[in-house]
C-alpha cells in the first residue's frame, strides 16, 4: 500500500479517546451476560506527516475486556483511510496484558477498530465505519505535530524522484526499503541495490514527484541478466490514492518470479490475473531499452537491444494492449527493485541494477 503526501496544516494531538460497545448497558460497565464492556484506546501515535510510501512509525494502545478472538484493525488517513500496515496484513493481535502495537504508514490521523472474528476490513475507506456489523469499538486520534521528516530525493534524467523509506507489500509479502540503496553516479546513471544489513534484506524504490499522463515512456537498463530468480525490477505507472482497484498501472517487469527456467520479462496492464493483460518474453543480457506508448484505449510496449535502436532493427519483443487500458489520473512513474518472497528460490546474494536513462515524451 502506498500513501501520497497532502498539504493540510498539522493539528495538536487530541487527548486519548475511548470507544465502547454501542447499545450495551453502560450502568455498571457490563455487557449482557455479565461480561465487562470492552474499551479501546490509543496510547501512542506517530507524527502527523507527509508519510505516504516514505516513512513508517509505530502506533500503540489498549483493548480492555476484549473477547479472546477479537483483534485490532488499524487505519491511517492520507486523503482517505488506508488499512495498516498492509492490505494483506490488516490485523493486529491483542496481547495477554490487553496492549497492542504495530507499525503504520504515516498519516494526518490514525484509527483503531476492535473487530469480531470473521470481519473483513476494506483496504481503503472514504469514511470510517460505525459500530456494528462485526465492529465492536472505534477510536481515532490526530497524529503528533512533530517537525516534518524530509524525504530523500534524487535528480535523475532531468526529473526529481522521491525515494522510498517505508516497507511495501508489493510482490505479496512485505519488503523493507532503505533510501541508501538508491543513488545517482557521476555519469548520471541511477543505481538500485538490494542487500543485507544486520541480518535483514532491504530493497530500493523511487517514484516521480509529479504525474505525466499519456505519452511515451522509455527506460534504458544496463543489464538485468544477472538478477537472481526471485529478484524483480519493476518500471511502471501507478495511482496509489484511488479507492478502487484500478490504479492506472502499466508495468514493465523483469523477473523469473522464483522459477529459474521461466521467461524473465513481461509487459502488463493491471490487473495481471486477467490472461489478456499480461505478455511474457525473454530479455537478453546487456544494455536493453524498454518503452511503452500510452494513448487513449491503447498501450504499446516494446523492448530493443542497446540504448538506441538502429534503423530497421528488429525488436526483442513488442505487444499492444487495447483492452483494460486505464485513463490517466494521479499516477506517477515508479522504479522498484525487490525480492519476490513467494518464490522457492529467495535472494541469497546482493543485487544491483543500473538505469542509464529515463525519458518521457508527450
């Protein structure tokens, strides 16, 4: 899940709020059957900050008198409410001492829901739900008015890019990201690296600071042939602030997805699980240019050997999508190097890719 920045002013933290089961007999603070009424509180929140995909923090609280199988669902507000810490990990366990704690992407406001077993939390919400339909209690709190955390930016190919510092669940399971894994060398080439620090692997991602929309996108990659089977290099557009599953995502992805003998590249119009939305092929070692042209109702992809295609040179691969092509909104270009954890052959050695150039033409 990714969050984008906003520009609203910061507010001072409100006092801790409590939420109780609606409709219960509050006199004596007992629910029907003699069980005490559950109360939910937030005791510690992160900063109210630009957040988004850039930083994460910790949120803590207490759930007194919660039933044994009840859990916490967390949300952070950045324009809309986003489930935390990830869409595929929406639940936070309550400890035996009634406390709970988890990581969260930063937002202007934070929410905790005490929910019954079997509750299915939406990944994105315009407004928080009320009590009922599996929700036992709801509590919200403003983020702390700390000094804003400055995100790392790099200048590459004439554009400003914002570097990810927070974890991401792209690829199915969380990966950690370190801004130190992204840099531009003296030749103006972009480097992305995955490596291990203190027993933990970290990945690399950056995204454009503005949307480009329809037009031609071109990436020159030095060499991806050395990537381990589980490594993924993604060059794609994505609109992370939409409340539906249409994210204006067009992908060039270089990976064997953990299968050493499979094809190592693909063009995709998301969602990928629709068969006609994906085209796989073999990309050679050496410098390769990947591009797509995004037009209304049409996305044309192509790959070529070298940084400049010679006149009449046959492409490595090309494919045109005319179904499911998204309409531009607030999507931005992302370049992401990460490890695909669902594979049977996970990353064992550091990996690095070099992008010589990115180019956009309307």
